[in-house]
């Protein structure tokens, strides 16, 4: 997401007033959460995002930027530091994994 302060995007359950709900949402992680009145239109995360399966609510959550030393960990294992798509055993912090046939567009709607 090309917005100032956004450090990550994921899927999870929406929080309302600090309490976890059972509502699936697109989680948008920012370095510092600010009141909407202080944000320009280009900085504001919309309340919903549209996709091929319909609309999904968003949930903005504050998160420290990730500091996992991915490149140095790869170098310590003797791996090519640019090879982030290869097989890494054991898996270490900073890598993401999913099944090679996973397709979020084919998930059933809630």
C-alpha cells in the first residue's frame, strides 16, 4: 500500500476499541497511528477495499518497523543474500511462507 507510514499489510481480524472481533479485515500496519483529521487524503486508509470477491473492511494498527536482519541471517547460513524465494532450512525470522498453490482469490466468502 503506497501510503506514508505504512510498514505492512496482512489479513486478520478487526479490532474495535482495542477489542478483537470476529470480522475478517485487511490489516494495515503503520508506524504511528494518527487521528483521521491530521491526515491528508493521500495518507488516509479507506474504511473498505474492493476486490474481486467484494468489499473488505480495513483495520489500521500501529506496529514498530520490522528490524529482522534478513540479509545478515542469509549470509550467516552461506546463502545468496538476494535469494529470498529459495528454500531455507531452518526458516528464520524475516521470511514468509505459504503453500505454492495458495490463491487468496479462491477462498470462500465469509
